[in-house]
């Protein structure tokens, strides 16, 4: 279970447990987290919970939403991320024994997955090590086209993001009963077996073909 710790000038103002599918932040009194400051828009940002994942999306606010000092539109939150809205800082904490592994992104044109930290145009992840293996027999994805065609990547992380940051990104998340696929960012939605993704997330099955940012990948889970 995740929680938010809201602070101003280093002083903690409130702590909020994330229990709803959507948690809104803004200056208006009807928001779940009200931040009464003129630098904050009436409806500034929203946090969406997809399974155990939490995404934050800026709602075209006047002054923007920042994570760890970088402006974002929509991004997956990871343990210990700091969301900055105006002068307020909101720390995201995961209150479970297992923290998140570092998410990796497979970008078209590269023969191997690139960590989000340090890659051109990539977002800082700041993930903490996970204490135990995700699964005894993890799934994998095989790139079907482009310069990385034929490359097979084992999904050893809790969350793996695939695509091109700033263009189209999706996530593959390990669940107790399998793997789930979700849209993270991009105007157009990725497709599975030629059908655009509908809804927040869908379960993946062995042989499914994922297409996003011009790259086709086959999901393999035996």
C-alpha cells in the first residue's frame, strides 16, 4: 500500500493513504488532497492506481508537476519519489516489505534494454532493490522488427516499461497470477494482437503481440 507525505519547507503537513482508484490534487476544496496555494491549479494533478502501480498525471496545470526536479506529464511513481507542486513536496512511499526493482525501457533501435536512468530522453527512476525474485519462471518479450529484431528480454523486474519516452510508453507488471499490460504515456494507445488497448490494463497471454512506438514484440510465458 502506498502513501503520500505532504510537506512545506521541510515541515510535514499531512499523510494520505492511497486507497482509491483516482486521487486528485489541487487548490479546489473538492480534491482528495487540497493544496491551498495560488501556485497550485484548481485541478492540478491526479494519481491513478492500476493494480499495485500508481501513476501521476498533470492536468494541464499552470505551473506544472515535477518529479525529482523534472517536469512530467504522466509517470509511474516509484518508492521515495518526490512530487513537487508549487512550493509543496509530496513524498511517495511504498509501505510493503518489497520495494520496486529498477524499471527498464526497451527502446526501438537498441539491441538491449536501457535503464531509465542515464538514457537519452529517459526519466530518472530511482528504484530500490527488491528483496526476493519476482518469479521462478519469468516471462520474456521478443522483438519482432527493427534493429533489435530477434532480441529476447527476460522480464525479471516487478515492472518493465517498454517503448520510447516522450512518444509512447507502456508497462508490463508481474502479478501473482500472471502479467498485466498498461498504457503509461503517449497520445495513441498501444495495441495487442492488432487491437488498440482499451481500459487501464489487460492481462497478457503467451504469444500476444504488442505493438507500440513502431516496435512489435511478442510476449512469451510458458
